[in-house]
C-alpha cells in the first residue's frame, strides 16, 4: 500500500515549515567554549621517537547506544506513538514548534496513522546537531530528523518518505 501524495505533501510541507525556522536549535553544538577543544590540550605528537599504539579489538556489533542517540530514539518513539493514538503531547516541544504543530495536528497525526504500525527505528547519523533515523512502518519506509533545544525540548521534527534505493545497474549482456 502506498501513501497518498496528499499525505506525503502534508508531511513534506510540515517538514519544510519547521526546518525554515528551527536553525537556532542546531547551533547549540557550536557554542562550546574554545577551552574545551581537544586540539588545545594534545601534546605535540611529532616530538620524540615514534610510539606504536596497542592493538585494538574490532567490535562487530555495538553493545550500547550513545545516551543522546538513545534519548532521541525514545523521544521519537513516544511522538510516533502519540500521533498514532491521535494526539501529540505538546509539553515535549518548544513553544515555537507547538505554535506550528497545533493547527496541523489532525493532518499530521492522520498522516502518521496512515503509515501503519511502527516496525523499526534505525539510527542513521547526526547532521547539524540533529539526529537522523530511518523509521519503518507497515506500509512505508520514512526518514526522520529530531533535534532538541538547550532545555531538552523538541525544536526540530522532520519526516519524509525515504527515497527509493538506487537500482543496481543491469548486467552487461554478452557471451
């Protein structure tokens, strides 16, 4: 089952509207004082004779998720669960986000409900201070971005349908 273009249009429109005014929350990672930078406290690695580093075991499967990623994942799960139940908990959002979401709450929750049951949430990475996730529902694969302000409230929440995977090139014909 494919999601209607109107539903995706609403989601993309919300994502665009929210992203255009949420740049302030993304700046929080760059506000660290210069005294906390690692380069300022490293000794000169080129002085003296070279040293070999001890071997490091390769870890195939991460044993634990970073605390910030876990917090973002849990918050995203809660937002999706609230939307699928038909209402959002606006206390988790900044005032700006609440102001933007309240008028479109019905359309937003309807769109998320149309995706079907939540199946998986996979962390993709971090970009401009926000966490990116791939979220699989019964009927659609989506991409979500969630970011927090200094008070740990949701300042950015974007989602869209995941772009289709690039098709593998056709094998060359020949004998």
